[in-house]
């Protein structure tokens, strides 16, 4: 896969990701939910930190996380460019492109959403509000909306530690960018031998 094709694919993923996020942000109040199927819902939540809602404590925790993401995207971008330059496998380049697009999509939220939207508490947010955004540059929240509660119920008592507790599978709410990252990483793990054929041959 050429760098041009990888770039077009990244742009496509970014467009789908950002269009979906902007639509949710400008049509849903925070916590609003639409049931599509019993096992799939559109639920608007905002993620202030890393995966699974983990936060870095302290006044500058959010800024540090955003700066780390920016540094990481530079590294991923170089990895993509270097893999194309060295004639890497299509699976490798496709996987890196997915990871890059997903990381870039969430970075856009972290960097810009705080200044281009007002908050969504109890009302639908406005795009470029006259009164200003809900936060400052580099302090935006990531928009999540895809929710798959495949099963809900109480776990059997015989299960260690969690027996008898109410449990939801699958609990996390995520977005298109998260999906791209997860698929890209999964492809590298599942198709490892095809993704890194040269490295494998050199080790023999």
C-alpha cells in the first residue's frame, strides 16, 4: 500500500469519526440515549482522560495527556512513513493507518473541542458559541457514543470475587476512533507473521 492510499484511508476514517462526533455533540445532551437494538445503543458520554475513563490527576493532568498524545501521533506517523518506505506488508501499513487515524481523531477532540463547543450538561451544545467554549485549547473532552450492552444481569454466586454482583457486558462506551485503534492493534496481533514477514525471515 502506498503512502497516498494510506493517507486517503486515514482521511476517510477521520471524516467518519468527526462527523459522527459533531453530530452527537450538536444533537444530544450529555447522557442522552437512543436504543437502536436491545444490544446496541447510542449513548452520549464524554471522556476526560484515557481509555476506560482513566484520568491523570492534578491541575495539569489533562494537558500532559494531550501533549503525550501529540507526541505519540508523531511517532506513529513516522512508523507509517518508514514502513511504506521500506516496502512493509499491506497488513502492516493498513494496521498502522488505522491506529494513526484513531489516535488523530481523538486528538482533535482533546485539542479543539473545548474551544469550539460549549458544554452539554442538560442541553445540546452549540458549535462556535458566542460566549466561548467549555474549556481552553488542549483541554477538550473526547466524545463517545457507541454502546453495546450485550448482556446485563446478576452473576452466579459461585463466581469468585464478583459473584452475585450486577454486571454488564460490554460496558465501555467508545467511538469510531477507538474502534480504528482496536482493530489496528488486533490485526497486528492476529496477523503478526504476515505483518512482519521480513523480520521473521531475518530471525531464521
